[in-house]
């Protein structure tokens, strides 16, 4: 029985990836994102330059055979810094999206399952929360918590929680009256078991799509925080921090801001294409 179940799960996983890569745009997004991740993870090990290595003889130099993307105002190799910076930016996007989805799932599941006064209190709090602009909340939290990776993840998480709570709550409301929930209650399953073992697996699909698409938004917001002096701080080579460092030279040395800007755009573009593929793969209307 266990072996049969394992084979069934493997076939479902294979079928999911086959549906996900059915569209050319999804394939392009996966390949492009995989290439960016691979370069960011493995590239620095092969780079002849240190991430903060200063070469005053090559300050502001443009792309060349020695420095593929040129050097910044301190003579640091831009390509090397982009590869290290990608680790920060991608990790921030993934961690913030995951953490935000987890918080939203827990709160939304509680509100949707228990209903009544619990649901009313939670949803009114979400109404107040969502009344404040997400960007302003990110800036306020980042200013209060200070710089650093975990403080930035927390700041990025804040704005997306209300939307996730509403989505999960709506899905739970549509599922909690089903027969399998009544069967679980009849055998005295605990509320936690019903919420997270029976209900959640049947409503998780939209959350996966939202979380995947949210990674790109978190990368952009992280770059925005770094650009205005919050978030990851120099000399750490986060993509937004590199944009901030290069903005003073946009007229004289445009490659200092164009290079990280293009990389951010490519990463977000690839994630959005992959998110479209995940959405299509999870849509039951497209499974046939």
C-alpha cells in the first residue's frame, strides 16, 4: 500500500511538471530563472575577483574582456557583485514570500474554520491592516527594525498578509461544509488536524500560485528599500543597493545603474513566467 501510494505521488509530481512546462513561456521562465540562480550560486567560486575587492586603476571602467560588465566607482567588478547580490535578492524574495504565505495561511485557516466572532475579529483586523499602503508599511517596519536580512524579510512580509488571509478564509469557507470534514469531525479529529491535515491540502493551490508570483514583487520591494537606504546596506552587493550606489552616475556612467536594473527585470520576468506555468498546471480546467 505504501509503495503504491509513493508511486502515485511520483506520477502526480511528474504530471504536474509536464503540465507546467507545456507552454513555451513557462519553459522560458524556468530556464531563465534556473540560469540566474545557477550563476548566482556557482559563479562567485569561479570569479577571479573578490566581491569587495578594490581596483582603483579601473574605477568607472566599462565592459571589457577583463571586466565583463565593467567596474563601479571603487573599481569593484560589477559581474562578481551581481552574482553575490543575486543571493541576497533571491533569498529575500523567496523567504519573504514563504513567510508571508505561512502567516496568512495560519490566520486565514483559523478565521475560516471557526467562523463566528473569531472570523469577525480577524477580518476586521485585516481590513484595518490592508487600509494602510503596503509600501508604506514596508518602509515603516524597515525603519523601525533597522537594516539586515531578517529585518528586511519581516518588512517585506507585512504588506502581503491581508490578501493571503482573505484568500485562505474564502477557500476554507467553501470547503468546511464538505462531507469529508463531517466524517473527520465524526471520528473526533482535533480542530488542528482538520484544518491543516484535511482542509489545507484541498485549498493550497491558489496559495502556491500567489506565493510564486509574490517572489518577484518581494524582489522589487527589497530593491526599493535598498534604493532608499533601507534594507540590505552597502557594501553588501544586493541588487537594489547597487542601483542606489550607481544613481549618482547615471549620466556619466550609465552602466552602473543599467546593469543591476536589467538583471532585476530579467529575474522578475522569469519568475512571473514560471508563476503563469504553475497557475496553468494547478488549474483543473486545463488538466485535460
